[in-house]
C-alpha cells in the first residue's frame, strides 16, 4: 500500500513521545508550540500551524485529504495506480505514495531513503526505526491507515460493500452477481447459461415397458415402437446408449440411439433372432446417470396368436344404443387375423367378424343393444377358442335430464333443516360443476340473486344421487350431504319454487338454461304446468318425485314396490310428478344406484 503524509508523522510522533518523557514534571503553564508535550496537550510539533497533524491548540487532527477520505480510495486514480492510494489531491503530489519519489517530493520526509523510497516501509532504514515500521500498530494496518475503516480497504474502499467484491460489485446481486457471472441467476443457474448451456438434458423414459419383435426382422418393435424419451427437447443431437441383455435382440448402430436436435424422442431399432438367445431381452437405456429399462419378447417368424379377452367385460346399454367393444390377442398377429363374433340371449347384434391387422394386437367392433330388459353375452372365437363379455339392455329412460327428486323445506332441526336431492335417470354421468340451485318466493317476480353453485368436480353418476343440504340439516349422521348450501336457499315453509339450472342461468322466471323446476304450495305462480305440488307436509316429511305414473306415497317409502326404482317420472306437471312422504328419505352420492 502506498504511503501518504500521515505516515511521515509516525516517526515524528515517536520522537515527540521520547521528548515528552524526558521533559520531567509538566509545566503548570504549558506552552503550545514549544516542541514539548505538556499537560493538556496531545501533541506539540514546535509550531502552531493549522492543517498539519498537530493544530495550533496542540491537539491531534487528521489531514483533510487522507488516503481513506472521500477524495481517496474509490476514485478513478485510486489504490493500485501509479499515482496514489487515492486521488491527485491525496497524500502529497501526483507522484505520491506508490512511486519511487514518495510522499511529497523527491526529497520527502527527510532523505531519499525515506518512507516511500526503494528502501522504505519495513526496512531498517525506514522513516524512524524498525519499531515504527509500516506493519506496526500505528502504521498501514491501523484504523487511521490505508487498510482500516477509513482507508482503501474499508467499507468505502475497493474491497467493501460498495466495491468490486461486495453486494453491489462483480459478484453480488446487483453487479456481476445475481445478474452477472456468479450468483443465483448467472451461468449455472436456472435463468442464465445454466439452463441454456449449463444444465443437462436427462433421460425420462424407455417406453412401452413391454414390446415384441419378430424373429428375422430389423426395425421398430411391435405393436408399438420402443422409444427413448428425454426430459426436454434436445438443443443438439443427443446420443442415448441402449444395451440388450440377450443376443436375441440386437440394438442397431452398436446400441447408439440418436435423438435429433429439436426432438424429445427417438425409436429404438432392433434386429430379432429367436435362435440367438433367450425369448425375452431386457433393454437398458442410459444417458449420463439416468437409466430406464423395458422388455422385448422375440416372436417366432410364424408364431400364431390366441384370444386374450374382450373389453369392457360388462356392457350396459339402453335398447338401440351402440358401444364399441375391443377384442385383444395375446401377441401381435403375424398376419391379418379374422375373429368370429356372435351374441347370446338376443341381447343385441355385432358384426360377423372383426379383423386384427398384422403386427397389431387388437381390433374394435360395434355392439348394438337389443330388446329392453334382455341379458346375454358377446362372444369372440378364434381357432376354436372363445372369450366373452356380459351384456345387459336396460329400459330407455323416460327422462333425459337430471331432476329434483326429493326436497324438504324444514325438519326437526328447524326452518333451515332442509335438503334438496337430485337424481340422474340417464345412462351417463353428468358434470354439475358451475350449475346452480335457485329459490323464488311463491309470487316473487324473479329468483333470488343468492344461489347455490355446484363446486368444481361435482358430478352425478348415471342412476345416482347428489344431496345438497341446508345449514341446519339434521340427517348428517345417517346420510351426509355432498355439498352444503348454508342459508343461500331459504325455502318458504308453505310455498315457493326450486330451480336447477346450468351455468350462466339468470334470475328471470323463464330461462332456457333451466333444467328442472318444482313449485310447491297453492300460491306458487311458476310451477311446471302451472300446477304446483300441494298438500300438508309433516315436520319430518318431504316432497318426492315418483318412479313411474303409478307410484304413490305407499310404494315410494320403506319397502314399497317403487322405493328403489329411482325418481325419473317427469311430465312437466309438478302436481302429477310428486308425492308427499310422511318421513324424509334423502340419498347421496354414496347411496345405491337405482335403475328405472
């Protein structure tokens, strides 16, 4: 570190200390400027000149342009240059501390062998003696030197928080750090050349897990090509090494599978020979530290396939409805294979045959349901072997939409001991998410703005139920609600309207998005058919939709004949469609399905 004028004061201070020690008892009337440090004086340099290290009151002061001041280390000509440990106005002249003609002039602080010359700071011929050299407590390493808190190594210098190694420098968050070549978002990180050029594409899959290869062929596996897949698109060609556990399956190109730039996957080309090794080979794909395995079974050149199964195993349709059925073989067919089809029990019709193409393993065909109420099987036959699936034809639904099937406007738990039960009479599940349940008073001009909206994921199964409960619903211990409406549907005890509508339904009395509406009580003005459900409901009773035209309270409750036949009767006349139960019987998603 270069010296400045304050370094020259160090040996002078030592001399003054010695003189002070030799001065005997302090003069009771000290004289500032006599060169003797007396009582009350911190220094006495023999003069009373301001601006040096000892002021005209014989008190120590710091130079105004030291090597640690605002005009020092940190400027363009600072620590490390030929001109100073600071600026041009620092400790001396432009040829200050750091040059051969140090602190001041060519005839600095004494002689040419002073603190700043070639034999300076630290040598035996230094400014004073070896004991006060540039490594002592009062030298370049102390609080007042160029390595202390106020010098060129402090918080305001070139090694501090605002310098080239701190938080605002080339290794920190605001310099070449967080946005430079080192810290979190730099070369090696997720947002820099670590993602672009520093991260590594990994091997994510070798699929399918099981495939076939026919002996005597070279190409992709069957019925699906075995492929290696990377974690991301390759920016350059990526070579994945694929090894085989058996010579019966040899991977082309010495096992090197190349995923071309811009792609994520590539097919594995193999040559199969059933005489060369085992019938099955395990292929292992490796990329860096990642590896994946799959099995390839070698088929004989003319090996024949057998039937495996039909899917689905059970088919349930309404009369006249059609569904796809799949016949599956145990291995890919060596050539186009014809499978004979038939049905039993007059359950429906199928094509006479289905053909599985060569190197494929399955084929689809259509089944059309027959007479309502019939049951039987769908049969596939190949080379004297048969597989089958069960088939059932249900009665066509009398109603093709979700209905309000039962509701209670009060109960033993009070006025808000309410529930609204929905039933799905169709053969398909229905997504209810976003649908609404609305309430309107008996003579209100519109439905209430407040409504219950079905949550995301809400569905009602074919022939199943969905239960929405009020805030004081009392049946939760036996039949829990699937969703709670709280107090958003304040059904009147004597009369009112409940409406089920699809997402987007308005509050108007008439809306095309309405799915089902029930008006109850003699004063309800918007019931279906302008005919509301009327009658007295017991404290623990409810309104329930009929299963069919002949249903009554007796057949719908308990062990009645229609108690488990659903609630699908809908003539669009409320009074004709509902009965009044003496005891409520809510059902939810967990309740047994009921087929009309």
